[in-house]
């Protein structure tokens, strides 16, 4: 789908996926039409709701964004509750919820299909004053006061197509429903990707003048292990690193470790929201016998909450902690957040 293979079979798969994307797109348009013209009911609760979502499948950095917003309102002593669908969880919390619970112990997190009902529970039983809707852009059954959409700035251009031909759940025309767009993983100014992205950003601004368009990056801040011990990023420099991840964007994770000076020996990539079994851990333990001395196993927080080990044999396991950092327009960003409370 990325266009990296140009043989006849790859061409066939792309054409087949393109054909399948047409009925999918019709269903998306029909669903949006029914919500826009109130044939489908949208429930409005008694407290403000902020949604953080995206147009595409896979990871764009929603969890760090949710965490940043929750921290901001908790500093104002607002009672915040996070609602999510709970993708990737067979029972109990999924990995994203466990990370948020770890990082935000004073912010409850409710999971379930009916988020309108969850919002009522949060208001009535938890006395919530603000609801944060995680991965909520497509969940139109619950009215939101602010719709934030994240776009991965470094995603392949050939994936900017409707699923299954590309990674888009909805076309870019759906941004008319959004209030704020945040480009994540924004490239450095001296790169060619920066110039190309700036042109695309300008096109979106002309097409949707109501949008506040922001740029951001995911800054690594520290390493964390299962014992909740932390260490600085310097230990990665020139060390042999083994990567283990089950996330939506493993390539971005790999690039970050390389930028921090880690020498990647090998990587084990699992499906997004992967639930590690005892067999998976035993396999990695056997693999560790082949790794160089002084190796570190580096994973993500989403994976660490499920692996729940600090060592693999004699190999230390560290998770990279990421923080979303806005690149300018901070006053406009916080003004929009404040308006959610004051307007209600």
C-alpha cells in the first residue's frame, strides 16, 4: 500500500484495495450525512466534552495528547474523566488505558462501547466536570464541545487514501467537523519533508479556514522500567539496542531510538495492542542468548504495562516515555481549551 513494491502482484493488490475502498467510502459518507442531518441521535451531556481522535488507522500520538490536556485541567482542579472504546482489550483495561492510569493516577478512565452512557456515569458517580474522549472523532453519538484531530506528519503519502487502499478511516473533507488539527512528528525545518508539509498545511488552512492548525513533536523525556524506576536517555548512546513493540507506528519508534544514539541490533514487531503471552516472553529469553553484551531491550510504555518485567534474563528492559510538545501557538491552544469551560 505504501508503493514500495512495483511488481505485478503488488499492483493487483493495490487495485483490489482501491475497489474495496469505494463501498467503504460510501458507508462513511452515508453515516456522516445521517449524523449531520440529525437522523442519527447525538447525545449531549451536562459537562463539556473534548474529543481527541484522528482520520487514520494506527498511532498518531493520541495518548500523549490526552495526557497533556488532562494534566492542564487537573492543574485547575477540574475533575476529569477519560472515556475510550477499549480497542485491543479482551478483558479489563487495554494498554493505552493502563499507560494513562500509570501516568495520571488521579484521572479515572472508563471503557466501553456506549460512551454516552459512560459519560453519564462519570458525571453522576464520579462528579466529573470535564470528559475527555479518547479516539473519539468517529464516535459521533456523543456531542463534543471541542474536536481535536491528530495527523501524523511523517506518514507515507501513498497511505493518505481511504482504507483499505490507504490508512484513512475518513476523507480529509471530514475535517469540517473538527476545531483543531495537530500535526504530530513534525519534521525539522532544514528537511525537504518540512517544505512539502508546509504546503499541505497551507492548503488545509485555505480549505478549512475555521481550523486552528498546530505543529507538534513527540519528545522522549526519560526511560522507565516495570519497578517504576527512571533513568535518563544518555544510557542509550552507542549501546546495542533491541526493540520490542506492538504499536501502530513502529517505524517512528525506531527512528526516535536511532536519533537518541542507540545502535539497533534487531527489532521484534508485533501487531498494534498486542497481548504478550508467556510463550512470547520465553521466545525473547531464548533470543537474548544471541544478543551482544551490554544490550538494552527498549520498548514502549504501551508494551511495558503488558510485559511487566524489568529484566529479560540479564538484559534490562526500559520503556521510552514520550511527551507531546507544541511548536508555537501555545496561547491560542490554551485559549481554545479554556473556552470549552467558560462557554459552557
